[in-house]
C-alpha cells in the first residue's frame, strides 16, 4: 500500500502539471485565455487515465512475491521478532539503565525474551523481577514466581530441574495449594520415573478448584501421557 500511495502522489502531481495549462490557471494560462471543449475532454481523460495507470503499475510490479522484488519480511513472524527485539532494546533496557528495580520493564523484557525463544534470558529477567517484588511487597509476587518457575522449566528443555523445584517450593510458601506449583512438582516426579506418584498427585489436584480452571486440561493431558509412558518424551508445560 505504501508503494501505491507514492505512485498515486506522483500521478496526482503529473496530472496537475499537465492539466494546469489546459484550464487556463495562473502563469500557465492558455494563449488567448480560451479553453476549448477539446481541451476539457483531454483534461478529463488525463485525470482519469493517469491514476488508473498508476494502479495498473502497482498491481503488476508492486507484488512482493515477484522475482527481483521480494518482501523485506516474507514471514510475518520475522517482522514481529524484529519488533520485539527493538522494543527490548528501547525503551525497556533504557528504563532499566535508569532504574534497575523497574519491575514493569523487567516483566516486559522477560516476556519479550520468552516470545523470542530466549528462555534463559527470560528467566534471568523474571528472577530479578521476583527479587524486586519481594523487596516491594508486590501484590503479584506469587504470579511472578510462578512465571519464573515456568521459564526455568522451558530453559531446561521442558525438564523440571532443581532451580525450578526450588522456585515452586517458594511459591507454595506464598500459597500452599497453588495449582501451578503442585502440577510441576508432580511433573518432576514423573520425569524422574515415579509416574504412579505423579498421577496420584495430579488426580488429587483435579479434585480441587473450579471445574472450569484452565490448567485442569493440562493436568489431564499429563495424566494420559504418564499412563502411556510418554511424559518424558512430550513434556506438557502449562502456559
């Protein structure tokens, strides 16, 4: 569309230059000051023809899939990734440079790095956010800690390692029946070969909370995977 707008603007300028003398305006006034019927017909033709030609040129040459004129970002995901990376650079890192305890910037940077697949970097930003939230008595501390545990799992290729287990133990000191922490603690047991104990804990988790809780579907999937002996092959991470 940008290309078409440029072409249309050029076409409009061309029309004005050509039509000016025909309609007898300003210094381009026609000799004798008379505008004939033929002049008006030619002016109308030019006004209609040139923008139409601009549109035809755009349709023929403005397609990004034509050879020799590829789109800058053929994959929309690549463009989104570039935008995310720029957002991480400015203003978020600038904000952190001014105030390392800016929890909003820390959370945003964690989310950006997660979407870019940089789970280790995302976990570092989220860990710092948890530390700041502890110091500030942030009301969302448990949520940030849950997210830290998830990121630590993702950074470990879906395995619930010691760092994630420590994080989820901390989450349960904030709320003992936290379903996310309990899910991942049971997942660790399944990944370490104790599928029966994991299934037992997941079934207990399913008996609690709202029947419509979004995480219950992931728990059911994990139980099915554990019973099929596939929990290690297909780790199920609650988003």
